[in-house]
C-alpha cells in the first residue's frame, strides 16, 4: 500500500512538473518536424544527421532568435495532426501556404517559392509533352484551358503524386477525367514506380526533382511539359506553427526578414537548388 | 471537439465505399494463404527431412519479419529487377492490389501453418488408432478424421488470425491500394480532423471483425455437437424409457 502511495506521489510530481514546463512559454527550446527525405529541401545524411536547404536556414534563424532548435523526423502525412496535438512546435517540410491549411494552422512569412512540373521517362512517348521548356503562371488550381494540350497528351496515362500536397488538387482538377491518379506517401515512392513503369508521369516540386534526377536509379527521368508557377501554389513555402503560438511566429518572421534582407536566404537557395527561390 | 454529425456521416460514407476493397483483400489473401498453409502443414508433418526443413524455413521468414517490409519487397523490391519487369509475371506484379494480396497471403500462411500443425498434433492418438482399427487409412483417414477434427481444433486460434488479417489489410495503403484506412488517411490529409476520421474507420473494422468472430463461433458450434450438454427434453425422454431399452441404445 505504501509503495502504491509513493508511486502515485511520484507520478503526480512528474505530471505536475510537466504541466508547469508546458505552461511557461518563454520559448527556449523549439521542436521542429521535418521529413528528412525531400532532397534538397531536407535530407538525412548517412550518419543520421539532417541537412538540406531548410535545416541550414533553420540553424541560421535559430542563431538569430537565440533558440535551441530540436529537429525531429516524421512522416509528412502525420505532421499537421502532430502539430495540433502539441507533439511538435514547427513544421518545416516544404510546406506551401494554402487557404485550406490556414484553417488548421498559421504560417510564417514564406522562405521559398518554387514551380511544380511533370516528370516522365526520357525514353518514353511522353518525354516531350506540349510546353516543355516553357514556364507558365496559373492563378488557381481549378481546371484551366492552358492545360488542354497536356490533357490530350496524357489521355489514358497514370499520374503519381505525393498525397496531401498542394499539387494534388491541381492535378486532380485538371487531369482526373483523362488520366488515372495514384497517391504515394513519399516522393521517392512515386519515383520508383515511374522508373519501373507502373506509372507514366509524376508531378512534384521542380526543385525536388533536381535532386532526384541526380540519383543513379533515376537517370531516365526528365521534365516534361511547362514549369508551372504563380499563385496556384499560394504565396510559397513557409514554417507551419500552431494558431495560438503567435509569439513564435513573430520571432520567426523577424529572423526571416533579416535573413532575406542580408542575402542569407538567397545564398542558401543557390547552394542547394542552384537557383534563387527567394519569394 | 464538438460532434459534427454531417461530417461523421460523410466520412463514414466515403470509408464504406472502400470497404469492398478491404474485404476483397481479406477474402483473397485468406483463401490463398489457407491453401498454402495446408500444403506447408503437410510438409511439416510429412516426416520427410527436406520438406520439413523447407516448411520450417518458410515459417521462420514470413512469421519472423514485419508484414510491412514483406509488402514493400513484393511491390517495390521485385520491380527493381529488369528480369521481373520483362518477365511473364509482370502484369500481376505491376498491379498494387495483386501485390498486396500476395504479401498478405504469404504472411498469413506462415502463421496458419503453425496453427494447423498444432491442431492436428492435438488430435488424440486413440481416435486415430480407432479409425485405423475400423479400416480407414490414407485419404479416407484424412478426410473423415484428421481434417474435420483438426479444423475444429484450429478454429479458436485461427479466428484470431482471421481478425489480425482484417486489420493487416490496412497496410495495403502504403503501396497505393485505396482501402478503408487509406481513405481515412486521405480524408485526414484534407481536413486535418484525425480523431473523428480514425474513430469512424475503427468502427468499421470493429463491425467487420465482430461479424467474423460470430461466424467462426457459429461454425465451431456446428462442428462440436458432442461437446454440448444434451437438451433437457432429450434427458427427460431418456429417463421416461424403460431401463432395459435405454441400455440397448
């Protein structure tokens, strides 16, 4: 009985301590979730450490904010629920700002703005789809006449997408009547299925593909059709933060504004993407 | 968290639309898996060293490794080999649904083999000897004695395996098969309402598994008339018969 009482007391003490810690929000330690598998945005190095455009930018920002930043890796599809449940404080995973997501979470200022693009097999019939090598800007993700030529070219084909990305509504709205759409948990998985011929096309971030193409297995992958940018993907990619943590958003925004002004964002962008994605 | 009934109904409707896929995955993989397991059980009990070893190795691999990894191997792993992509089996292995059925069947066969083996070994020796004394052997012995009694004894453990398999079908969503939990994750990705959607999905799995458990219990009841207490009316009727006639029975 006494033992039970002690255990209960200890547990109460631990719980009490935890509550106290959670209550005091003067932000010394921030937990940031990333996928660690979306090169060059974020990647896991062979020794297990996380690197890439976002982690390097984050380290720079955390220095400016004088915060201790703890990066954890987890699957993309559980990230927003994890943020809402308080398991993490910040999402950093090429997260595009959208109205739908704004209902659930808040965003910092964007730190990148990148186009999306179709990719197919270099040796296949879809390698030079209409509009290849051009850039177009779309205002929204609804069906648009500028996709008419591509719709014709992709009739009866299968398109692979990473689930729950900004690209999903655009591709579904424009191609669902002509093509079959398959959803994958990670971008690497749609790449495998493209290479093995299970699907004919994938659609994803152009900067993601620059890194994916560099892998020996993906040597036959090529961009096809126009690079698609503009307001369709929203203002750009930003950190996702809980709605009630406005103070944290303020800290990040101040640091981001500084880093954009002094050219840090541009330098890191050129280092990782070989192009300037500063919004 | 307020209760949003229209959202719950809409979620349930979308999830139920995917239920046929979940059930098809289950029925097909259990069917193939059970046949495979019967073969493996026969190998295990054959008394022939090499067959026994092969079956043991199979059980070791498929029972000992995670189903998720087996599924990745069947779907993504095999496709890495050009020989597979240009081989005769590619039309089957290209299809995620077929890959999911193959992985699920291979895995359940490993578990079912051990369940079947245990059930057959548990058949009392006296009963087998009695059957042999009555002139049964070979297929007749197998058909009349070993299979019916073995099946009956395997049912309690096998029903657990069936229920585990219903839940395992949810892994098929990782290789792009759109079944109940895959749809659930898709809805969550769009609405960010984790709890409500997963609750609806869990309810569907509960109802399916309850039905399966009841069906197996019915089958078990039907197969074990000799283990049930006699109805009171029968006992009363027996008591009413004169002693010498009852003894003749």
